[in-house]
C-alpha cells in the first residue's frame, strides 16, 4: 500500500489521485459524490462548494462519474465493494441512480450487489407540489436516497473470521434493504453541504468489511467515512479537493466523533 495515502485525507483532484493508488489495494469504497444540483444557486441548496462547480450538464456529470469509477476498479481487491450514496434530481425526474447502475454494470463490468433505500424521514420539501390541486403537472418530492452497492469480480469477499466485527443484532437489522435515519444537520449549520451521517458508513463498514480492511472515500468532504472507519478499526484513505474541508476533516478524525462512542 502507498504509505502516502494510508490513514490520511489527501487534498487534491480525486480523478488524478485515484490513478496513483496501488492496484488491488482497496477493500471497500463508500462515498457520496456531488449531486450536480447547482449548489448555491437554487432554492433548497444555498451553500455552494468552495471549489467544485456543481452544475455540469447531466451527460457530462455521468461521464465524469464513469471515469472516476473506471479508474477505481483496478484499485479494488477481488470481491471489493463500491457503495455509492446518491439521490435523483428534480424530485425524481432525473434518474441519476439508474444511470449510475447502467454504466457501472454495462460499461465498467461491476457486479450489482444491492440497492438500499435510505429513508431520511424528512418533510422539509413536502410543499413542492408542482401543479397544486391539478393533474396537469404534479411534483412528487421524495425523502429518500439510494445506496448502490457493487462488487468487483465476485460478490463474496474472503476474510479472517476473527476480524468480523458486526454483531448478530446489527447484521439482522441492517440486512433489511430499507434504512431509516436522519441526514446530517450539524454540518448544514456549519455552512457545509454534506448531509452524510456517520450511521451510513458505520452500517456499510460493519456489513461489508473486516477489521484492518482499507476503506476509501474519493469525495471525502468532512471525513465522515474516514472518521467512522478509524473508529471501527479499519484503515482509511480520503481524497478531497477543498483545502478547507481537508483541514476540518483531519481535525475531526483526530478528535473523533462522539456519536460513534
């Protein structure tokens, strides 16, 4: 493993940095890429990223993600898992999750392992009715997102039985394909856009990896995946282009997150 990256959050362009990772070195990838909803310039998302421009055309956005996960594939171990948290755009009328499934399985050759529905239990956008009281053009705002799970080469991941950390109750509870927990609100109050709660990577890490496995997040943000991986005794790698986010995430990882205790 390249010691430059292990147990670090590295600041830079993920598309370039991924290519510097050792082949067959990543056990589990957990990420929530930018959603391409023009953050900072729409009614619901008023805080823009400080560097990334979240307003690509949909075709350019999907092509960019395909390049990212194309580079990732060689870096995954056989049986390694790729978990992508994503929401569809425009109240479901832009089927981003479906487009990701198509290029991941057809173009890149990943194996589809599962689709989990993350019910966020939020009602804040419930007033977006579209053509109110009319069938002309109603809107169907959703309070859920998708967690797409893919595998490289095979679904089975071989590991040391002594390094299994998931409990019986956790396994039974989290093997159900509908997960209900709130999004991250503390980060929003800090003026940040990430709504990725520790509960999400915690469940994925416990269900899909062994102790000491390498967990990777190419869009690390505030380091939620990394801080969770460290707490659960995994190694971690984070890539983040924002210097501000990198600094904040390093501090957070060093201090830990009390919600994991």
